């Protein structure tokens, strides 16, 4: 996990340092661009929940894996903008009990609309911001359920897709490399309730916890 994060940070740092090659660019009329389209790469790090049964507790979560996404943004005001985001995460649902981990092949797809609250006007090259968004996130199964189930008296992993309402607080920074090219670094927390139809507690057992996907992302965008 950590080598990948280090590589992603290195890529973003390289993009920012590359701006030094464009020292002749001084802004001007191209700073009035209103639209943005770009792509992102990153890594999803999960905080999951637990299944509680008499005399037993089972960890339930999603594996940490890479993310890839796209963003379409509209930047009409100096300090507030909005963007439609899509994010894919290649994470498998799993349960862990007595040191044994069992998973089912899966992934997630999140579609959100975020508001960005900038700390600098549109004509500035460096624009840090806070963000908040709402949308839907689908926990999608891409393989068969384990057979036999390891602990069916406590919890089962099912081949059922589970779509959830998602909240996405975050922060980030945009840096204009060229009149129509932005580099950006983002951090989002994708928060949903427990996907119980996919990681299903047995009768009379209880699922507790909020699923959070902590996601650092880096990307490039074209603006016009």
C-alpha cells in the first residue's frame, strides 16, 4: 500500500515542479475559463465495521486498492465552484475472524456532486479549497460468493450489489500549469452506511460501523 502512495505523491510533486518550465506564463485573459474536465488516480483506504454475535466479533470491511476517476467542473464564481465526480475503487469486501480473512471479488462506483469553497480567486495560479458533496455509491460484486461460507452462523458474503447514499467531505488544491492545464491534488472521505445486503449478519446478529473510504487523489484537467 505505502509504496503506491509514495509513487502517487511523487507523480503529483513532479507535475507541480514541472510548472517551473513555464515561467514565461503570466496569466491574463486565459484565467477566465469556466469549465474543467479531467481525470484522477489515487488510493482508497478503508475504515469498516464489525459484526457482533454472542461471544464473537467479526471485522468487516473493503480491501484497500487503487482508484481512478473523472471530474467535470463549472467555475463561475471567485470563491465557489461545483463539480460532478465519478470514482472507481478496486476493493473487495471481506470478513476477518480468528485471524482468517475471506473476501469476495468486488469494486465500487461513486457518483457525486461537490461544492468547492476556494481560498483564492479564479485568476490565481494556486487555489486551495475545502469541499463537500452528496451522491450515490455502489458496492458491486464481480465474482462468486465463497463456498462454503466460513462462518454462516455469524455472517455471510453475498453476491448482491448494494447502492448507498454517500457523503464526501474533503479538501484539495489546484495549480495552473498552463493557460488550459491544471494539476490538482484532492483528499476525499467517501462515507456510507454498512452494506448489509452484501456483508449480511446472520439472524439476531448485529452489524455496526460506518464505512469510510479515505482517498488521496492526484490528477490533471483541461480548462476552457
